[in-house]
C-alpha cells in the first residue's frame, strides 16, 4: 500500500497558490496514463470521516490512495492519522508532497526522513504521528530573479505568509508545472514495485522554457 498525500489549503481562494503545490501534484498524478484508466483521471471523493478528498486505485497489484487533506495546511496531520489508522498503513507507506519556500523554483528534493524545514503541514504530520521517517517530496517554490536561467531565493523583502499564498507569475508557472511533471515521471515507476523510491534531488532544465 502507498498513501500519497498532497498538502495544500482547500477552497477557491487558495487555488493556484505556491502553498498548494502538493494539491497540484495530486491532481496531476491521478491523471497520469500509467495510473489512471486510459483517457480518464481518477476521481477525488470527499470523505467527511477522513476530513480529506480521496482517490483510490490498484496499480500493479498495490493499493494506492491519493489524499488531499481538507483540514487546512496547519492541521494536515489530523487527516493523515485518520486515514493511516483506518487502512492500518505503516509509516513507510506514507509519501507526502509539499511546497518548500527555501528551494528555488525548478528544484525538487525527495528524502526519507528529516525535519519539516518550517513547512507547517509537514510539521503537523510529524507531530501527530510522532514520527518523521516517511518519504517527503518537497517542491521548490522560491521566486526566480530577473534571469529565468538562474533561480535564486528572492524572499528577503517579503512576508513569508504572503509569499506562499501568492500565485506563480506567467514566467514561473511553466517551470513549476515542469518540475511537477518530472517529479511524477520519477515517482510513478516505483509504485507497485518492491523497490522504495530513492532519495533524489531533481533540478529541471529551464533554459529551454
């Protein structure tokens, strides 16, 4: 079993914001042709019991559950704990996808443990589960500077909350989408496999965008 949890905030107000990178990942992977029925997407269904949107599939004999918690970011652990308890999932079954304000746009880090790095959804999951030994995929959202070939941190003069709740500009959006697509391409071959997803840092090539 794999429990793939994309973090974000529910509601139209937050659609397309940097903080909802995990939601966007979840929305894209359920439409991947290797996961979903041909020409279709899996469907998220609202579960009040789990406080989340849930989509399920069987892939190469392995049950995969896709989750978008509806608790708001800071309480993501509530939904994760309920779902893991119900399905009797192990912490090693959990994969969490979140934004990372400290990573440049176009960079993605995949790690098997570690701190939350200040990401409140990740921290709440760690606190509620009392365990940090789950796979986390951190999507870089930091703004690019004047040169799209050189993504660098640009947050020194902006409030963090305002920044993560802002939307990508037209130059940034293709980079963000490509980073999501390449991350999905990296992850999917390991689903339904006995091989765990290896730790990895992905840096997309943005010079052609």
